[in-house]
C-alpha cells in the first residue's frame, strides 16, 4: 500500500470508528494493487465523519476506461473470494447516476455482517463524481492511468443500467433492502424505513412477475391481478403479496421478520433451483441478521 494511501487512511481514523477503518484498509489495500484502478474515493457519512457503528463503507473506484467492463465482471468474484461477501452484489438502484455502476455487498468482517457500497466508474468520470459526492480521495495511481473517455465503457454502463433484473438479482435486492431497513429501525429513521419498505414490496412484486410472466415483467403493478392470477401458483403468490403490502408501512422488527419469511417462502415456491443454489449464502445471511 502506498504511503499516500496510508496517510489518507490515518487521517480518516480521527473521525471514524475502527471497524470501518479496518474494512477500508482491507478493501483499498487490495484494490490499490490492481493496474486497472486509477482512483479511490471515500464518500457518504464515512467520509464526513458522521458514521456510527451501523454505517456502511462507501467507496468510489476509478477504473481505466478500456478495462472497465472486464473489471466490473471480475469484481464480483473478488468480493466473494477476497472480501468475504456472502451474497452476489446487488446492482444499486438507489445511488444517483454519475456515469458508473453501483453495487452493494454484504460482507463478513470480524464475525459480523457489514455493508460495503462500491461505485465503479470509468476514470474520466472521477472528477465529476468527486465534486457531486464531496468524496475524499484516498488513492490516486502514481502513473495516473488511462483517463481518456471511452465509448465502449459508456455504452457498457448504459446497457447495464437498462437491462431488466434477473430473479436472482431481485431476490438479492430483497435481502439487501431487509438489511438496510433493519438498520433504519435501529436508528429510528422512520421515513427512510418507510421508503425502503415500499422498495422491498416492489422488489417482491418484480420477483413474482419475472418468475411467472417474464415477458410482462416491465408492467409492474399494472394488471397484476389478472395476469398473475390466471394460475394456481399465481393466485397463491398474489395472496402472499397482498399480505406483504398489508404489513405496517413503517415496519417494526417483528413485521420486518415476518416480511422476510414471506419473501423467502415466495422465492422457494417460484424459483426453487435458484434458492437451492443460494442456500449456503441465505443461511449465512440469516445467521447474521438479528430481527429479534
């Protein structure tokens, strides 16, 4: 790790908690060894010094534009094998569009589950992202890296953002959102809990749509009852969804736990092969998630 990176992290220690610093050292130390990485920025509450023991680590990764698509694909395996991610990364739909791609990873660190938000962007977008997010630079490649705009990288980002999510991506979204809502409840952030609960219900609906009528997945809530309700399994799914959206709009730990169980049951019924493949990951998630 470079002396500049060490000094930047030491500066952040003053205003942040050790757990997040340890994660940041682990992640940034690994990424700084990649010739594809040009910049690392810390953003969010972690950068401003407003973090608490539940805060996630928000990191922006600048990547040489010619290798951007390859790096995006490889970073999932990196998160799983080197950073302790227990689930596939969620393609973040909350983060603003700044020319890159956001992913949320739930990682195991020191026996606990932590949230790591990675925003991957072509290097030519880093100055703009730093200005928008007020991110704090902790690493810049000594050689500068390739920072010229690349049409292929921009097209890759556009295609990824426009792509319809798969059942696996939607299911992982429900797990990540449940994790986030659980943190909102602990902090007493009722308005954010309300907003993310609506997102959770929408993701569950999209999972049902994508599993049962993939050709109509983009129609959302429109004609949901008549289109999904044509089959016995569809009617069962609608009954589960009705119970889900009838739960308290500002959830309690108990109602959130009930919603999670309902979503797991829905997924087991509609996409059993996917759930079997994700079995160990789901077990690890449930072990760490405390909704009591």
